[in-house]
C-alpha cells in the first residue's frame, strides 16, 4: 500500500479505538520497552501524544525514564521550517498545546540533536523493513537526519507491521526497532 492509503487506513483504525484500548495498549507498549537493553544511554527523546488523534500515551514511558533518572527531551515544532527544537523536560517545564493540539514546551534548556541517544517515534503505520508512515510533513525525517548515526530510532505502534510500504523515498529514515502491544520488531 502507499503512504496515503496507509494514512487513511490507520487513522480510521485509531479513531475506532476506545479510550480504554488506548490506555491498555499504551501500558502494554511500555511494558515491552522495560525488557529491552536500551537503558544504558543518557538522552531520550519522547513525543507527547495528541490525545485527539489517539496516539500512544507516553506517560508510562515517561515514568520509566524518570525512574531510571534519564535526561528526557521533548520538542517544539516550527511549522514554517518543519524543524523541531528539543528541550530538557524538567519539573519546571511549562507545556502548552499548539494549534494542532501537540503539547510542547514553552521554553527551557534547548539540547542539540547530536546529543540524543534514543528517539521514541510516533507513527501511523510501519512495514516489515522498518519503513514508517507518519502524518506526512517530514518533521521526524528532518530531525533524525541530524542525529548521530548510532541514535536508536524506536517506533511505537498500536498495530502490527504491514508487509510493505510501496512508495518509500531515499530521504525517508527507517526505524531500528518498533514496539507494539505484543511484539518487539528489530530491523537492524
């Protein structure tokens, strides 16, 4: 299927999830993550979910990161340049929803992309080769292209892998891993 077809399919599938499903699946994804050997790093970038889009609730992963005393980064998006700016999440961080209902830091300590060790990536769909489909603006491809080559790219998905995304582009950055409610996929 093409990215456009997959966006349509998975937006519909997510819309049909109950709020209980979103919570249960989000907890299951966080529980899958606990067992992975990814916790020796320092800087972890995580997305804050758009609740209206029924994205993975990352508060459970945030709790794991806090419990392991990790540096947690969240982003603010620039919709003119399609770039993301990353800020250290602290007890003093003020979050405000932008025009797309994405919770973002108002200000704080900005951290360069090159310091980030692990990125948890929101997505609509992914395939068995590690290709992913997001909302189509390219924010994460731009961001990930600036990270160091060894930065771990971990997708979080309520749904299992598609066989293949048919229209992958050269500048699309693949996942290293993807976590679903039941499975850990590795593409390395």
